[in-house]
C-alpha cells in the first residue's frame, strides 16, 4: 500500500483528529491543506522543512510527501553551522517558510499557509523514491543525511502496527521533536498510515501526557523517568493501552516504577535513523526490563563477534547487532565512504550496538561498540562534532568530549578542555549557539592537558576515570 494512501483517500471530517498543541485539523482538512502545499512544490525533488513542534511542520512534511519530494527536516534550534550544512549537503531546492524561518543563506522560500486548501490529487510516487533525508551524528565530523525511501517508512510502520496492535481506534500522544525517526516517522507518519488520531503536546512534560487521554503513548527514557517521578501524572496513564519507550535504554527502576504506577509494563523497541525501528516487544508478547523484543516482520538480525563470526542466541554471547530487511535506509547522502563502512561484505548493516539474543529470540542491547557516540535524552550526539564546535572557539586549544552517566538524561555530554581564559558557561553557550542546543556540553572541565598515548591520541577512557 502506498505510503500515504489512507490520507489520500480520507473522507473523515471529524474535527481534532490531528492535533499539535492547541491547533488541529480533521483528516480531510489535513489532506486538503497538504495538497495545497504540494501544489506549490510541484517539480521540486528536495524540500527543507523547519521542524518545529507545530501543525505547520505536519502539513509541510505531508505536503512534501504528497508532492513526491524528499523532505529534509531542519532542527529548529540548529545553530548556523548545522543548519547551513544540512541545507547545503541535502541540496534542498526550496525551504518551506513557516513562522520563525530565518531567511539568510537559504534556498528560495515557499510560504506555508495553513488556511489554504486544494483538492488536487497528486500522483503516487514510486515506492523506491526518497521520503526523508534525516541528519544524524556520526562519531566524527558533521551530521550525515540518511536517505529513507517511502517503501522503508511504510514497511516500518506496517511492522509496528502489527506488533503493537495499532489501529484507527488509537489516540497516539507524545511530545517528541519532529526532526527524528521517533517523533516524525513513528509519531506523525505512523498515525497517518494507521488511521489513528494524534495529539502532540508540544513539549513532553509529564502533566501534558497525563492530561491528554491517549491510548498509545511514545517517549524516550528521560520522559518516562520524569513521568515516573511524578506519581499523579503517571497514575493518570492507567487508562492507556500501551506505553512505548525507545531511542535509548529504559533503566530497570523506571520500568518497574512505571509498571507499578500505571498498571502497564512499558513496551520497549529498538531502532536507528539508518534502519528505522527493527526490533520491538509485541503488545501480545512478554515485556521484560532491558529486553527490546524481537525483529519486526521482514527484518532479520544476527549477532557477530569482533572477527565477523557468528555468535549463539544463548542470552549471554555479546557481539555487534547486524540487521537487514525492508526498513533499511538507502545510504548516506554524498557519503559512499561512510556507507561502505556500515555494510558487511554480505550486505548486512552494522548497527554498532552490542547485543545478546535469548533462545526465544528476545534481544537485549547491552551497549555501543564506539564510545564516541553519546545518547543524551534520546538524542544521538557525535563527540567529534561537539569537539569541532569547541575548537572553533578562539580560547580553546584542545577538546575531548565524552558521554558520562546522568540520572535524568542517561548520558550527558561532558567536555574536557585545555583553554586560555575561557569559562565553562561561555563554552556551553558557544556550542549551544553553533549546534542544536541539545548537543551542548552539560559540563565543561577545564584541564591543564589531555591524557594521550604514545601516538598522541587522546585516551578518553582515562578522562572518565579521573
Ligand atoms: C538550554 N537551551 C539553550 C541553552 N541551554 N538554548 C540556547 N543556549 C543555551 N545555552 C534551551 C533549549 O534550546 C531548549 O529550548 C531548552 O533550553 C531545554 O533544552 P534541553 O536541555 O534539550 O531540554 P531537556 O528538558 O533537558 O530535554 C530533555 C528531553 C529532550 C525533553 C527528553 O532531550 C528530548 O526531547 N529528547 C527526545 C530525543 C528524540 O526524540 N530522539 C529520537 C532520536 P526549548 O524548550 O525551546 O526546546 S532516536 C530515533 O529516532 C530512533 C530511530 C529511535 O529508536 O527512536
Ligand atoms: P538514532 O539514530 O538517533 O535513532 O540513535 C540510534 C541509537 O539509539 C541506536 O544505535 C542505539 O544505540 C540507541 N537505541 C535506540 N533504541 C534503543 C533501545 N530501546 N535501547 C537501547 N538503545 C537504543
């Protein structure tokens, strides 16, 4: 079934089906508003959308998809360095002008007016066409654009609908950012494909989740941990059907607290920007702390040792998780070198995550192979990108960035800096202005020297031991 065929055929005029904060559209209104955007985009192959948590973003993204363009969401707080990179690297020909769009150095703007309507029927693009280019951090350098086809997005959402028994009767609630797989693919395109209603609460504050009356809730572990810390908000979720956690490991104490307060054992699932969601617990299956479930329909996984040899599914042998199947991306835009590094000779994608598999097929993510990818609040942050941003400050001579444990965020970005007359606050602010604010170090430790080995390479493990 084509990616947006349910929306394209929609006749449901009931108000409030797709709501972001305090504004909403019916299914038919969304189809007609998005078709008006698509009319303006005809012929464009790549369109950038400033991805604020707003109804404009929903209409802009859907309009781009109806037009058959590849949509490039731009994080709304991306500093100039990151924004310019995304716009230039993606080759976006147009930028949808939602309120707050900055106009300097951007492709031509197309105004986005939610009041417009069109009944144009846009022809369905080839399923192999690109739906989204999502920028994601690697261990070094600027973020890379992961090219995701319409077919891959549809395969992932159909797999999740099956796994979670997600139906048009559901009301999905979340407050996730709309420039990543979690909030945008699962959290916006999911309801549109399944036919369920959506309520995006703007920011993921516990009281907003509590007041939303949903059946299906999405959150990253930081959000679930904050909800568990507010028992009244957590108890308000008792009427829900399914609480889903992903993007980072859900700590066992949070799992247990949520289960006690809400009466629901949270359901964990695992994914990556490059692979979409590949492994998930099932609504009708067991939900155990630390277990991210079983491969979605059409997805295959295997665990390999450091020499590429097979490891048994005995719940103990740890190795790199590798995946293949219909949800995988088509590659990194303009980066064949990076592509080659992530594929095995026999065509499997190397996730870089370390996993075990139980005899019954249940997967457990036990860590990451590389320490230079940090997960903070569910955001993936490359140490190298933050180091480059710090080194652009004239008072910074050397910088090494690591992830350190944080009770709320899972990991926090911690920077070790050798500098001349700089302060911690000044450097945190400097990074927040140049990159997305969530990439800023939460702590900067000013040191006299960085520990290096005989080759001159920074020994990051020694930093975190001090
Ligand atoms: C703070 N802010 C600043 C500064 N300090 N702005 C400028 N300069 C500064 N020095 C601002 C921020 O812009 C933000 O503004 C506000 O302060 C707080 O930001 P932050 O620190 O990020 O908030 P937080 O409360 O600590 O965030 C926790 C969070 C967030 C809500 C859990 O981390 C989050 O939304 N995480 C979700 C990540 C996610 O969706 N990941 C999915 C990728 P403002 O309030 O205006 O924003 S993973 C994925 O897609 C895969 C496939 C998967 O498996 O799901
Ligand atoms: P991103 O590309 O931002 O989606 O980040 C993907 C990474 O998030 C994966 O490679 C994992 O390291 C991590 N991740 C996602 N879901 C989970 C989960 N349920 N448990 C543990 N780690 C996860």
